C-alpha cells in the first residue's frame, strides 16, 4: 500500500489546473500530483503555477500508478481516453470526469473493468466574467456546487471519497441522478449557450448589422458571451444533450411568444410587473448562491480520513443488478 497518494490530472485547462492548485492548499498532506496534456506549453504553465509536481506526455504512463484520476477533458475525448486507460489503471483507482453532460460519459465508463471506480462529476465555478486558462486559480471551486452522479453499481466508498475530495478543494457536493443532471444542465448551461449564439446569429445576419453593431453596448456584449471560444467544444456541449435541449428550446419559444403577445397588447402594468418579478427572482438566486444556501437538506455526512481511504478503496466494484 502506497503511503504517498498519487493524483493524476488529465487535461490542464481551467478546471484541471485549478483543481491542482486547490489540492496544493493542503500543506499537511504528503501526496504527488501528475499532469498530462496534449499541449506542452500548457503543461509547463501548470508546473510553473505549482498545480502539478510532475508530468508525462503519455497518458497511460501518467495514470498507471494513480490512486485518483481527474479527466478534465472535452466530452468527445473522454470515451477514447477511458478506452486507452482501461487496462492500465491500478486496482481500486478512482476516476472522475468534469463534463457538463453525463449520459455519454456513463456509457463509456460502463466499459471499464470492475477493478476501478468511476464517479461522474460536474464542477460549477461561480466566478463572474469569462473563464479561461488564464483565470485558473486555487479558489475557483470555493463554495461552488460540484455535482456527483454515480451509477447504481458505484461503490459507496468511492462515492464518499469523491464527495470528500470535492469538499477538500472547496466545493459543495451535490448528489444527482445522471439523467436528472442532464435535464437540469440543459436549462442552465446548454440553453444559455444556444440563446447567445441565436442572438448573435440573428443580429449579425441582419441587413441592418452595419449600423446596428455600432450601437451594440455592454448589454449586447454580456448577452452574447459564450463560456468557450472553441466551436468544437460548444458543439459537443449541445449535441451531447440535444434531447433535453430540444425540450427547453420549446419552453423558451413559448415564453418568447408570450412576451410577444404581451408587448402587442401594450399593457404597461403587466410588462412592468414581469420585469419586477424576474429582477426579484434573479436577486434572490444570486443571494442564495452567495451564501451557498439553497434551502437544501444537508448533504450526506462526510467520512474522516480521505487520504487513507483513497489508497484503500475496494479493488472491485459491486456487480450489476441488471
């Protein structure tokens, strides 16, 4: 049994680098963080920031001795990475992903051997403004929700370990069914992406765009901002959750039609009342988020001894009951 846990971070972008920095705040624990990324400059930046201790260009070599692996990768990279690692991981290793869509991830993880553990997870950073590699920080996850969506066959010990890991880096574990997670994320993550893209496309494609663009100020800028400037990543995000997004598009179309009718009716009191209601709802939500208080039942009690349990997780998952 290793006395020095090894954590490997595959993907050293915003989430992966911030995760390493957050772990490094644990000064009283003897562990090693290994990094892997396809971009050598990104790896070197993570080392310079102190997010990782060492690195390896080969993902198998980077992960083969790991007690825990964080896959901070785009959605379409997760399945091939898991396939590559499937026979290389040590028994009892725990793997977490960070993708905002869970259905395709669970499908890929189901093919892993029974001697490793996998917990679907989604961190939800709360920092305002555009987030990118340059904004990686040790406090990115502080008070932030971090969804954990284990499959029914996931070991309870693995789920508890994942939950304590989330708390260790400052996050708040939130336990969700994977299908429920995807439905909720479609509304608050995927739909805003589509709305921003639709507004930009509709206005920039207008014959009046030459003049319109001069009048586009901060409101337009913030509304059309995208969480990522990688078109392929954005495409993965919406296509991976397209069934749920189709539902929310219908909901939004109905809402816009209702606003259209209200505007055509010209009732100032109704329009003003609607704006009052949405401003109040947004301020209430922001207040709850700031206080990390959403009137939820308490999360399951944390178990002590995270680092000791990390290197002694069961070597096999429970058998499927299907």
